[in-house]
């Protein structure tokens, strides 16, 4: 959809607060984000689950519209985590057994078990984006996990070659991206938090895998990386371990967190030629920011990034917040961006 964006447009990263009637939020937050499927988390039984997820998606859309967000997502209402919805739908995985991998917190976690070549056998999130497109006239963004991250969240019993595994994930992501744009997405974002969690292997082959995922794509592309959900990881460095390297990837936009980690924004200099989706809402703090605080967090990036290249967003992990707090923080985000726009006129 063609729509004129204001200076400093606003967006969510991907997820929005899932209703308590839809998913067991306490169980969801009690462990690591699910890598294998966790059907036990849903409060609505299968015959009615799809309808309930549609209803929750409509709530997420209306909340974003009501708060004044410019670029909407579907809130990832159908997902148990940002990654397992797509990752577990691919071919090459054991349909009966899970494997084990070490989580970001250093604990064992059930993960998909790779027993054959990774392939996308059917569209995964395409109908979801078509539903989003049919229910809003705003610009919309689709999200899916990235190839490097998915390659780190499995137990591999087939490839014995991490580069080949990541590249086959990249081909699967590329196929999905093409169909997401065809379904009406204005932006497609690939989530790659594990380039930050595991920078050493990322420096060896993450950029070729990411570039393969975006190969031949003509729509607006985004890449998100983070330091882990605020609900689970409290202590953060003030810098990313894998950021400068992203200047070599073909993506148009890069999404980062700056609020909770109080990021040293000089690290943005090498990627300042790209649009920066700037996380300026702290999801570790249940107090709602004032518009002035949000504006100050946006403005401090101007030393390194042109205002024309900034999209304001929260840090990631909205799905873990109570809905009333998430909505209030959306309003604060919009109000803060408006203050900056007025100041720059």
C-alpha cells in the first residue's frame, strides 16, 4: 500500500500483548521462549482457536490504530514465540521427537530436531498477513525468524555443517518473504536476535545467510536484533556484539533496542545509511514513559542518524506486557514522536 509516512514514523517491533483469555501468559513467561510447539499454552481449544486468534488479531490492530501507530503488525497473536510458528512448519524436521539446545539463558531447551534437508513446503504466515491487510488501511509489516537464528535453535542430526544448515534456512525464508509481499505486506522483517547472542559464529556466516534470505526481494526489508526479552533477561550491556557487521547486509531497515540497555548510540554510526527502527520504550519498566522522555530518547540518536532515517518503536517483547500497559506505552511512543516532529518543523 502506498501511504505517505510522517517524519519519525512509529511502529511496533512485531508482537503485541496477547489477551489472557487466549494464552496462559504466566506459563509463557515462566521459561525460555518456545522453540518447539507448545499447544498446551493456548486457553482456547482447537475447534475455536483459529477464530479466537482472529479476534485477538483484530484487537491488536485496533489498539495500534487507536494509539496512532503508523506501521502495524498483526501482533503475532497466533504465535507462541517469534520463531517457533515458522520454524516448526518447515520440512526436514522430526514430526514426533524434539531435540535439545542451550537457550540464551544457558539452560537446555526443547527444539526442532533436524533429520533431513530444510525446506519450506507450503506458505506459513501468508494467510495471516492477508487477514491483516484486509482489516486495516495502514502500512503493515510481516515478521518471521531469520536463518542464522533458526540454525542456532535446533538440534542438527543431518547436516553436520552449520553453514549449509543456515543457507537452507535462508532459502526457506526467501520463499516465504516473496509470498508475504504478494499477500500485501509493505515491509517484511526478519528477526535475528541470535547474531547478538552468538557473535562468533555469526561473524563467520550470518551475513551471507541473511543476504540469501533477501536475495531478489524488491520490497522494503527489515532486520531485528535484540539482547533478549526484558521479561527474561534483565542485565544488558550498553553495546551490541554484532552490529557494525550489518552494514554489509542488503536489508533496508535495522531494528534495535536502546531504551532498556541505554545503548551507546555511537554504535549506530556504521549503519547510519540504513533506516533505524529505534527502540525507545523500556519494556522492563512497567511505568509508562512521558512523551518528553520518549522524545529525548529519539533525539539522542540524531547525533549519529538523520531524523529522516529513524522509525520510533518500543524495545521488543510487548507480548509479555499486560495489555493496558502496552497500550499506554504505544500512546507514549506516538506522543514522543509527535513532539520531535513539531520541534523539527
